[in-house]
C-alpha cells in the first residue's frame, strides 16, 4: 500500500517504459526505486535555508515608505503582517494588511527555498491587482540578506517588463527591512517590527 506522493511517483517511474521500447526490442531501463525515493525526499525536505527563513515568522507592525518619484519625499503608511509556516515547514505565507492611496489593502506572499534549483522563490498577490508577481534569487551574509529578482508590468503607466528587485535584510530578530526597486530605482521600503 502506497503511503505518500513519493511512493506514487517512484512507482510510476519504476514501471514506465521508454517510448518505442516495444518496437525496437530494447528493455526497460533499470530504475532503483530506493534511490529515486531518496532523491525525492531530499528535494522535498526543508533544510538550512528554510531554517533561516524562520526569522520571518511572527506578527509584525509595518512602516511603508513609497516613492512615486525618485527625488520626492516618500509617502508613509502603516500596516501589519502575519507570517507563518505552511505545508510542513516548506513555505512561509505572509498576510499583509495596510493601505494604498487611502484605501484598505491586503496582499499575500508565499516565500520558500527550492532545494532542486537552490534558489529562494516568492509569489505575491493582492486585492488591487489580478497579476501574480513572481521572483527568485539567492542569499548572502549567512542568510541575513535575501535578494530576489523578477519582472512585472505596471497597470497604472502601461509600462511592460519592468525589472524588479526585492532585498530583505534581517537586521535582528525583531526587525526586517524590505527594499523594492523598479528598473533600478528604489520605490518602496517596508520596515517590519516584531509585535
């Protein structure tokens, strides 16, 4: 009896036959089910990078600074975030509540580390947009600085394929700063303070 998804994948892989094997007279490839299971479990098991993301878990107050123009004074608003582990400690889910242009604003972020590609990855969605913003990147300084990059379109200006960069800096257990850049210009900074 199969007990998990790894067993299902390993079983289907071990019994599969290369396309055309019947016609050419070739035999099934020799698959080692135990080796396949080990690789699948290693890819799906949280590790050191996931442990480092534990710094992001918790309840936070957020001060948000937005720059509409690069040399202008930022617009400052406040919000709160609740971040916790889901799916067995594989992904962090953040629920952010604040305001945008005087209106209530809610967003969600999934953040994790892909063991197979050895990259941090995130997906952002919110209630003011229908786009899903994805980004990926690496960490420095013992996982204290995580830099993610991606591309997005701006519905307000119509600008397409904007390069985006997010830099998370874990200053200490009670403060994290997120800087966001669009085409190299700093557009947002969020200071998270643990509650």
